[in-house]
C-alpha cells in the first residue's frame, strides 16, 4: 500500500474517533430526553457549528472509506491498481456528495 494513503487513512481515523464519540453522545442525549426529529432539526437549522462538525465528519469518513475500498479492490478483485484507484475515488466522491447533501438538509434554514 502507498505510504501516503496509509498515513492519510490513519489521520482520518484519528479525526473521526472524537467525532464519533460526540455523535454518539448527541444520539444518547436526544433519545434519553425524548427529542423528536422536529426538535433536533429546530436545534440544527442554521447552525454553522453543526454544519462544520458534520461536514468535516463526512469528508473524513468518505476519504477514509475510499482508501479502504481501494485496498479491498486491489487485494480481492481482478482490478489493476489504477482501476481500483479510480473506482475508489468515484466511490469516495459519491459518498462525500451524499453525506454533504444530508448535512445541508439538516442545517439549512
């Protein structure tokens, strides 16, 4: 595996760990306090902080996942490195676009 991709995947994992913990804490808080989807959206609409938090989360996750997909494709499929890389980039871009779309839907006023 490319050392640069290895390091990038580890960096994105390090970024995601505290974000995952905060995300889970928010989920536990919301469920324990009986918040509805409308309650949650009323708190996230127009929030730059939540947009940045989840935007960074989506970018880190999509980068991390695409590197993992590339590794799986190069090890387990008949694809050559270049084709696996192009496929993984396409997957990462799709995942990022869908995730950022979801973030926009949750934080847009």
